C-alpha cells in the first residue's frame, strides 16, 4: 500500500476504536432537496460541530458549503449519483483528480447489483478503483442489491447483501457501505465473506432513534467497522446529540441504553 493511502485511511478511522462514523450529505440529486438538505449551510454547521470521523458529499457542497471548515474533519467526495428517475443507475459526476484537488481523504462510488446495468456499474467501479489506487486515494462504495431483477422485499436478505458486498470488494474497494440484514448473526456472515471494511448504511429513516442505536450496536457486534448515516442523523430533532450517542457506541463500545441517555431519552 502506498504511504499516502495509509495516511488518509489513518485520518478516516478513529485511532481509539479503529472504527468510523461517516455522515452523508450527498442526497440532493438522488433524493431531491429534502428537509435538512434544503438548509444545507445550517445542517453542515451542526454536523461539523458534532465532529464525526468524516463527511461524504458531492463536489459542489464540498466547494461551496464545506470550504469554511476545511481541514477540521476529513471528507469523502462522492463521485457518482443516481436520481429519482433512474434509482438503480449511478452516473459519474466527478473524478479522482477532482477529489485530490479538493483535499478529499477518499472517493465514494455508488453501484447497484442484481439489475440490468450491473455489468457497466461494476466496470465503472473497477475503473474508479484503479484510478484511485494510482493516486493513493482510498475508495468507498455505496453498493446495494436493489436492481430490478429481484423483488424489493429481497433487498435486505443475507445472500443478496453478501453478494453486493463481495462484488465491491472484488473490484478492489477499501470500504463497503451496504444494507444491514436485520440481525447480527446474518450480518456477521456478510462481514466474514467480504475482504474489505464493511460499514452499515443508514437506509430509510427508522421509526425511532432507539432503533437506529440498536442497529448500530448489533452491527458493530457483528464485525462492521462503522456506519455511514444521513437522514437518520440530520433529520433528527438534535443531530449533535445523535452523533454523540453514535460515537459512544462505535468508539467506546457503549450500549443502546447508554446511547439513549446521551441522546436525552
């Protein structure tokens, strides 16, 4: 491994726990200008104040919104995005050179498997992996089994999540963000089958904050190296407390009850 890549990975992963808490703010194109994204300057201010391990964003947000906080928190540049009209297709909207010039510590690429465009999306993922390796830039993929060739109720099944995670690892990706399977036993098998670091995707907004903490606690117990969350954090009433509680679980081996105490309920 190039020294530069190891330096960047060391900045991303918490030195105490070896885990990572990433907050994603890359939703505007894929999900629309939803609450939290529509007040992006205020949302960014709260996220930075809470000090997660990294923030994921597209290049426009990095340039125009994150710039005042440059150097305070590592960031991951998202180089692809889907849209509400093509939810299973991630188009390239950035490149490795841009990520390096913007000072990113990693580059993130989306991909969907189990769909008609899996071939070209994995090819795109592999090419990004190759270019990033030349630049000593760590890679992240947001990879999900949500293609149109399987039913939506099967997206979170162990065999499909395992396939997605392994596909990303086989393309040379360092950090795999994917769905949680719903229980720590099955997720432990996903982690075991994947020769890369697994982080849990927040996915849809969960019914309660306690559900969020339970998923994180079980996922870390299953061997996940952390989480990448978006809406479950910055659409909460108090994102700063949510992040503090998440850090307690991820970095301090805290319990769900302890996290709820930090959150205030």
